[in-house]
C-alpha cells in the first residue's frame, strides 16, 4: 500500500529534521491486531451485566486478573522460557503461570496467617523486573514472530462461543439474595471458598473441627481473587471467574497444538475445539457420555485445564529432547497444583508418560534420563497430592468394569433397568445376567461411544499413523486419552465421578487429532473442505428421538441410524470429490483423505457444539422458563439468602455457627437428602453440623441398608443429636455443651425446616437478626 500522505516541505538548513511518516500498513497493524479481541471482551461484559453483575465488579476483576495474574505470570514465563514471538500466546501461557504463582502466594499466606499481605504478593514478582535492567527485555516480545490475523479471528470466535456457553447457566443461577435454586455443588464450593480465606489447617465447613481433605485449589484461587478485590465470593464463583480461567486454558492448548504441529491454523483449531468441542451429535437421540471439559458446575475441572496444559507443554519439550533449563523449577509445583485442582488430572498424564517412556527406550534413548526425571517428579506429585488432597469421595473409587453404563440412557432403559449402584459387586447386574443379544448390544454401545467421541478418541490413531508414530509426544497424548477412557469404563464411583478421568484428558485428545490432521495434510485445502463438510452435516443432520418402547432392538436402530447415514453420505461425497479431482487434474489425491476425515470430525464436533450453545443462548434470551422442579421445596427464599449473607457480614471469620438446616428440600418430611450446603456456603462460616452428604464417611456408606450416600445418617451421631436438642428444647445446659465441645457462637434457626424451633431460644440467646423464616441468635 502506498503512503498517500502529503509530502512535508523541504527542511531549512537551520530546522530540525522532520520524522518520516510511518507507512499506513504499520499504522494499521495494531488496530487490526486488537480488533478481534474486542468482540469476546464486549460479549463477556454484556453477558455479565445482563445477569446481575455490577460494572464496578467487572472492572475490578478485570484489573485483578490482568495485573495480579497475567502480568507477573507473563514476566516469569518469558524469563524461564522466552517469548513465543507473539502477544496472545505469551499472555495465555503467562496467565497459566500466573495462576500457579498466585497459588504459591496464597499457600504461604494461609500457612503464616498473613492474608492481609496477599494483595502485595504480585509486587514481589513485578518489582524486580522493573528494578533490574537485565530483566527489562521481558516486558516486550523478543524477536517478534506475529501470528496471522486469521489465527486471532478463529481464537476470538472461540472465546465468544465460550461466553455463550456459560451464559445460559448464568441466567439459570441467580445471584444471592435474589432467591431461587442453585445447584448444591456450587454451594459446597462456595463454602470451601470461604474456608480458603482462613489459615491452615483447614476444616470441613459443614462439620467444624474435622480436617479437610479435598482438591480445593480452585476454591483457593477464587478466594484469593475475592480477598484482593473485596468482591463478594458468590459473585466471583458464579460469574466472574470461569471465563478468564477457561480462556487461559484455550490459549495454552492453542500454543501446545502449534508447538506440536508447527502450523498456526492447527493451533487455532486445536485450542478452540479442545475447550469447546463436543462429541459428535449427528442428530443422535442421546449424547455420548463425556461432553464439555469446561463445566460451570465443576470449578475444579475448569481450573485444572490451563495448569495441566502448561505441564504438558513442558513434557513435550522433554520428550522432544529440548532442554528445559530453569523451567524444571515449574514441573513439580505444576504437577502438585494439578493434583490439588482435580484428583483425576494426573493419573491419565502418568499413563501417557509411561507410554512415551516405552517409545523413548526403543527409539530415543538419549532422551531417557530427562524423561525419567519428568516421570519421577510426576509420580512424587501424585503421591503427595493423594496425601494432601484426596478426599470428597476419591477414596471410594473401586474397580467395577462397565459401572459407568448405569448413567447411559439406552442401557439404563433396557438391559440395566434393574441395576443399582453397588460397589460390592464385580460387574453391573444387567451386564452379568444378559444374554447373547444383550452382550452384542453392550458391545455396540461401546462402539457407538467410540465413534461419537471420535474428535477425541482418534488420538489413538496417532501412534500408528506414519507421520507421528515415532513421536513420543503423540504417545503421551494418546496415552492420556486412552487411559482417561479406560478409567471411566473400568472404575466405579457412587456419583459417576470416574468420568472426570476422561474429561481431564479429552482436551489433549483433541489436540492430538488436530496435530495428526496437520501432519497428514500437505495443504490447507483438504482441511478447509473437511471442516466445512463436517460443520454442514452437523447443522443439517436430522434429529433422532428415543424410541417409544424401551427395547434393545429399537435403541440399537435409533443409535445406529445416524452413524450409518453419515457414513454413506461421507463415502459418496468423498467419491465425487475424488472423481472430479481426477477429471480436472488427472490426479487422485488419496493422501488428502485422512486429513479431510480428521478435519470433518473436528468440524462436526465444534460446529455441533456451537449450534447447541446458540440454541441454549437463544432460549435464555427469549425468556423460556426453566423446567419445573420436581420438588419446589429446594428453592430458597430471598429472606433465607439475606440472612445467610448477614452472617458473612456481621460475624467473625473464624466463628462457628449451629444450624437446624441439614436437608434438601428444606421442608423435608422423610428421607433427608443431606446436601443442603447453603448456610455454610452463603453464610461463609463453619457450622457445628450442617450437611454431611459429601463427607468421606457418608460416601463410604453408599448402598448400606439400600440407601445412597446422601441419605445416610449423620456420621457423628452424638454431635447431630446435641445440635438438634439445642433447637428443639432451647435448654441452657445443651447450649453450654455445644459451646464447650464445638465453640459455637451463633444459632441459625430456620422455621421452614421439618421439626420445631423452640421459643425458649430467645430466653437463652440474643436475637440479632430476623428475616422471613430465619432468626439468628448470638450465644451469651
């Protein structure tokens, strides 16, 4: 482009030389580079404002994440690893590193009881980069190698989809104290967020005095953000936190894919599909188990993605024989952080590393020593992580092949209609007692699952495909994917949590598929054609519905029809394309088929997922009412939320509260479901005994007397009886015992709870707050 600016007048001898105008292309480079990122930023702000978040909180959290997480993390990453040559990847990798650094600051402050100093922790990292001249170069991109603008547009579009994916959950989850129903796991995590603001050792918020063993590091990150910004922890958890952390994961996965494939377009597709891609839908009557790794209802799963992706990038360098240098300092802390974020993240990684070690032994022996060092550090993190963080049911995992089928609709409605969740049996009842036709149906279900999970499971093809079969990094990713799927189908858990082994590995299976696609393609044309074909088919595939009669043969036909129809159409389209290419060019591009097929699979998973998200967003925007709850008693009144928030604002951080709320629904009359975590969650205080459904003791009793874990009696029965006597009788002797044993200072009494609240409480304790059915007493 020619510079059309008017030429400056000739300078006079005594005049200073005039600067030469910058070329128009250079002047436009930065605005064009920034333009794609404006769209996800605007989409996020609008979505948050529309779901009840104040603009002040949005600005505060954005400043916190940029200055306290991304900035120090980027500086440290560039110091240890160097710049990637472009800003987006540097910032994504810096955000993952910053999460780890902030985690270290939180742990130190929690250990020493100096949380008041936590806002100054990032300064300890940033100040040296300002004060030491040799470190100034890390403030900029060294040796710029900018990515094409098309990369930015693809990734930015993925981030817009990420916002859209979370928006329906935000609209369905009210911000307190609006009233309504919030999924019990979110209340549980909110209670842990408050617990993470206290000093070590941590206690179970629902049973004060019991030692907490749980993968709580995601809650620690949310607590840190709340302590530094002073934003309500509920707002951080339910709105502000998930998109920035997920976006960091997407950018790190994109950087990982580009590192492996060497192509920018594979990086953009691998990162976007890794976070947002779904199993193939193809109009199927049911969705294959294991959907999106980013789940609003599992903060621990979301938090693990960027940390694990950064660890895998380091592992890839080791497996490719590249020296890590000072980056070895990151390996063990990252692995331990992954163990504390989600207990299911490291076992698939460990399996992938073992698979890579086998290949290294036979083909790349010079890399064996650093590979074994990496393996040893990972094993050490697994062992220490199990001691520190393995709780909340992790100890209840057992070996029971095909136990996960209980949660698969076609099996549950046919062969498995008599199945129960029982850890003491070898295999599920339906599997054991079915006939030949039933076994064939089960085998067909497993094949159907593999086909529908092709956007992830085709990673296994990488260990036999010619371009990648000698790559230890491919064996790592394929091993992770295969191990995650194997654990899902071989293990037992009372709440199907074995699926998280697969969900932790699924993004890396997608990365492997994108890498294999790039390795088998000699140009971008078959990739583009495959993506378009897969996306179009995902959009136009006719919707199938469950059969009217729950029979094996009917379900088999319903599940098989989309696969057969897709196969026939794909073969026909490919044949026509090959014939046309042969007629016009005289060549038959057989080598383009693998890349085209892989691209079609990725495209169908990504576009199908985007289509579903658009439908959910459209329903949310149009005000379609949520499905009617089976039990309206699960809905909390605004006054109850307001009273719990009063506790958080007017009591000491370490105060202990006794409550008569234990069950959901709150007005239960029989069969207590002990997963009402909202008093400890929203009130932010430890309780003498609130709900015990997620304690290790309750989970270990799953199935006893024919009852699920959440309906088992209180594990500490004497504590429970004393707590109930206080609210039922209001006697000074019981209150004195409660104070002596559990240091209780407050009573949270809810009249909607089944049972009587004694009027004597007002005589032996001081009423401090009343709202609707709730009265809060301070013990004298």
